[in-house]
């Protein structure tokens, strides 16, 4: 594949507005450290074997992310179905359940066996394994946990139950009554399970539990609530704290312009900042242990669209910039999961957002936001381990449908060093472009082949001169730019 370099002049295109961002020469107070692989995946528990044995894109596309970072994307195996799974040591199949359970949340009850754990153990990246708490069978969960710890050298943590704050509303035995399942009661129950599971290992495994895993806003169920109400004996078993986050829901409002709006992304992530700080004081990392665009398996109106790829890019960077170490983007039932990064036939638009976000943060040690989050225009700067700025991402999240002339905005960066910067543009026909309709996104002119997730197309690099520390860029609505500083 050839590379085309385009030399752009300063403010070559007319635009409706101009944003000016000053790039600090080193990480400022409040800059956050980056994980080696902050863009991660979550697989619905009962679908995990199918993703890894029947969907070739799982390996091909994951390898594309690994090539950027040198680290395989971290994964979590969980979701609603983890609380319906019973461990059977004698079972030869990965999972066993009756009938055709073709729903995004899976069968009502099923079993899994040692081969499931063995398959997870072969993944070359770290794994968070979700286990059943909602079914209220702690002896079976302890048996499963022992098998997981003994059988998985790549185990990062064990998750005890999925979204326990809404157990009474999802029909799980451990919490039959919403009136009595308060944050205090849930915290006491969670602590007792953490202690029972953590102390069951012969070598007294510490720092093994991914705590929390709550669904709702952190107003009631949060790290703060858990710390305040939990038995402190459980604390040494906790490795990190997980909250789930879906900005929109199929049961309420689904709106692509709002989803991809930079202002709305900042406001959504901001609701977790205090909780992040509280967890950090305990020595816990804070993660979005399950997240994606729209809960309930996604929305066909928004989740497969390029606007969701812009959302994912912006959201992953904003999360990292406030100290959320990893985003585990959920992949639900194959074939009916609208927000999935890939399926058996296509490499979907959201994966492009994941790829660009990974490219932006790969090799980075620190990240800062350049804007205050009050407009639809965002900027981020990534620093290397030597504290030098090496990459900048600019985002124009204005919603473009493709039905009118495409507006654009200018972004001016000051405080730059050197004489030139290079960039790759992340774009598509419109925010509504979908891969399954034949309208592929492009990153620096390149795209992913639907058959095998290989990269194809001519690589287009945009070179821009730096004059007196200043460079200017033009972004159309629903576009982003990854700029590499020539250091």
C-alpha cells in the first residue's frame, strides 16, 4: 500500500467557527496516566465461546489493536448471563443451554464447564472473569472461582455478579424485593461474597475482585457508597472498582446527535469524576467494566452509524482524561447486537472509532483534555514517558446527515514546537454512514476489509506547517483528526 502526503496551507478552507487550543509543553496538574491498553472489550458470558471459535473477526480485529499497542486488548467476560450460569466440573461443552435463546441477554439458565475456562486461559491478553452472584449459590461460585484462579494465568480479576444494583428489577434470587435492596444491604452482601470467595483460595489470594459493577448513575450505588457501607475486611480482596455506563437506553431516548455531541459526552463522563477520586484514595483503579452506546443491545438507529464511532473515540479519550483506566466495550449476542464492533460479515463503524482511539493513546503515558467541554469541539493531547507531547486529537462532533452542504470548523493549535506536523483524518460520508450499507469510514484514507479485518487503501497523510508555534486545521462536521507531532 502506498502513502500519499498532502501539504495543507494554514486556514485553507472557509469555516463557520474557529477554536484555539494551547498545547502545554508537558503534562499539567490533573493530567492522567494511561493504561497500556485502555480500549478494551466485554463479551456477554454465554456468547464468549462463539465469539472466539465461530467469529474470525474476533481474532483478526483484536490483532489490529494489538499491533498498535504491543498489548492484546484487555477483555472482560460477563454481562447479564453471568448471573444465570452454573459451573459444572464434569461438563465437556463450553456452555450448555436448552432451546434457541437468541436474545441479547442470553438464556435464563445454563451451565458452563472447564473447557470454557480453558478457552479463556488461551487468550493472550488479560481477562476479567464474571461469575454468578445473582443466583445466590455461593458454594457453586466459589468452586468456579477456584477453577478460574487455578486455570487462568492471564486472569486479571474476578467479577462477582453483574449490575447488582438492579437485581430486584431483573429477577435474581439474591434480591427479590426492591424496597429492601438498599445500597447498605447490597454493600453488606457484596462484602460477604468478596470475603468468602477471596478467602477460599489456599494461598489466600489478595487483590482479586473487581468490585461494584453497578449499572445506574453513581448517585446511590457507587464506590463511595460501597466504601462507606462495606465490611472493611473485604477491602484487601478488591483490585479495582467497576461501574457500567451506557449514555443512552433503548427504553428511553435514543438520539445520535446527542450521543456524539462532545458537550454531552463530557457531561456524561463528568458524573463519575468524584467517584474516580474516591476509589483512587483507596488505591483502586476505576474502570467502565461494561459500556457502549445504547443499553439493551444497542439501537439500530444509532449504534451501527459512523456517529457512534465519533462518540466512541471522544468517549474513550474523555474517560481516560479523568482517570478511568479502561473502557470494556460490550459485545452481546452475535447477529442481533447493534453496537458490536464486528460480526460474521462486517467490521462495523464502532470498531473504527476503537481503532483510532487506540492509535491515539498507544505509546502514551499521560493524557489531558485541551477544551472545557462546553462546545461540540474537543481536543486532547497525549504525552510520552519523557513528558513530551506526541499526539493530538481534534474532534468536530457537529451532526452531519449528508443531506446538505457539509459545514466545517477551524482548529488552531498554539504552543507547538518544530516546523511541521502530520495528521490522519477520520471521516465518512456522514454521521449516518453504515458499513452494512456499503458506506465505509476511512482513517487516513484507509479502511478495514470486511472479509478479514485487513487494512486496505492508500494511506493519506496531511502535512501542516508550524509557524511561530502555531498550526491550523479544518475539520468538517462529524470528523476527527489524529495529529502526530514531529519530535
